[in-house]
C-alpha cells in the first residue's frame, strides 16, 4: 500500500502505516466480542489519531522544506492578490479532510455496533420469552450481519490508512514541486 499510493521513495512510512492499520483493525475486532466495546467508537480517540498523523506529516514537510511548504497549499496560476486567502482556504480544506477521517471511523463503528447489539438484544429477549420459532429464522441474517461487521472493521481500517497514505503522498509530492511553484511567484 505504501509503495503503491505514496511511492517507493516514501517507504520509510511503512512501519507507521502498518501500525495504524493494525491498531484500528484489532480495536474494531475487539468490539465484536460480546459485552465489550471498541475504543474506535470514541470520537476523541479517532480524532486524536487523525490529528496526530496530520501534525506529523505537516511537521515533516516543514522540517524538510521550511516555509516553502506553504506553496503546497497554493493552486498554480493563483493571482498574487489572492495568495493569502487561497493558502488559508487550502489549509482549512486540509484540516477538514483530517476531521472527516477521524469522524468517519468513529461514526461507522458506533452505528454498526449499536445495530448489532440491538439485533442480538431482540433475539435474547425472544429466547427468554420462549419464542424459539421466531429465533431460528433470525439467526441466519444475524450471522450474515455479524460477518459484514467484521468486513466493515477491516474496511474502515483500510480506508483510514488509505487516506493517511494519500495525505503523506500529497505532502511529499507537493514538497517536491513546491520549489518550482515558489520560483513561479518570485520571477
């Protein structure tokens, strides 16, 4: 994933991407255990991971390229009078992408786990009331649903790491081309 989406030059990020992926996958799968919850349903945790990754990528960019990295947030051909406004708007868009990254993971895990627990709760109540004829037809859809929940746990981890890879790639590629953008404005 790192060589495909970030590039072979940035394979130093592989341990980070690998760790983030497995942290999210195992956290999501632990939430599938009865009478437990996953830590990825906590919005503060998912936002903390997303913002920490954003700050790390931006810090790495600034340490590598200095203030020239601001050119990464500037579309080519922007009139000189609009440069400060465009940089602010692009920074806001970058931060919004990071917020949506953290919120998407938490909201998807919350809704899936709540729906699974409600379905299991209905089956348990039916069992306690002696309605076994109602329980048996519900077991097959519940099993399919729980299988889909496991798939969603993997899919959410993949999406989180995929967007992280794209963010790293954007900073890396923009940092490589930012000197030419700055040269364009200084000419």
